[in-house]
C-alpha cells in the first residue's frame, strides 16, 4: 500500500464513509489537533524514565485514536459512535486525577511549564489539548458532535496538568512556580539596573 495516493492534491480529504471535504474543514481541524496532541503525548512517553507514566501516556494515545475516530465521523453516521465508551474514559481520567492530586504537594502558585523533559512535553501536550478542545467546540457550533468527546478533552487537559507535576516529582526535578510579587520585584530591579547604566 502506497503512502501517497494523490487524492488529496486538490485540497480535500475523506471522512469516515467516503465523504470528501476541504482540508481546512472544521471537522478536519478538530481531529487534526487531536492527531497533533497524540504525537506530543508520544514524545512525552519517549522522554519518560518512569514505567507508570510511560504506560499511562501510551494508554492516552490509544484513547485519542478513539476520539479521532469519533471526530472523523460525519454527522449522518454519528449514531454508530459509542459515546458510552468515551464516557468510561472520562471516568477513568477523573479517578486518575484524584489519585495523582493526593500524592502531590498543595499548589498555591502558578506552575511554570518545564522541568524534566518528560514533564515539559506533557505540559506542551496540555496546551495542545486545550486547543483541540477549542476546535471541537467550534465544530459543535455548526455540526453534530458527541458531547462526551468535548468533555474528554477538557478532562484530559486537567489530567495532563497533574501528570506534568507528577513527572517532575518522580524524576526528582524541582517544580518551578510563578510568584507575582517576585516577578514585580525583579522587573523593578532590572529597571533600576538599566537606569544606572
């Protein structure tokens, strides 16, 4: 089977069922963002040195294929999508979030994305997940979507946030936080330095 088919050279692509749409169609934008998210989750998994995190990230990749499949299904075929399966994925994420949060120190400041390379990649995945959620919301204003898909992406971004914190913890890397007061003091100091130079 050849990788290239030339069928998309005219700027169109196929949804499940064969319907062809423009490659910048809102549905393509939505599952394209999920595909990008899946790739970055894979990057994070490759950077992990912790078996539990690696296994979890690989599981998310499999979940995201189910989400992409749902999004690639045109409205007239949506009755065939198993929303119950996606709902069960949401419940699994919520349990995982609760478990991870219980093991993390309380958070009183904003977390700066970064730290261990695995954690940094997880935080990058979190921001792409938020974008994918926005693309799905946009799609939902004009076409039928499975509500559970949107909810899954919302919950996944929360999970990736706590997983990023956990990744720094298990890789023994200090978590960086943003302190408004310290930031303002640093700015004032830099301004005084520039003024005296």
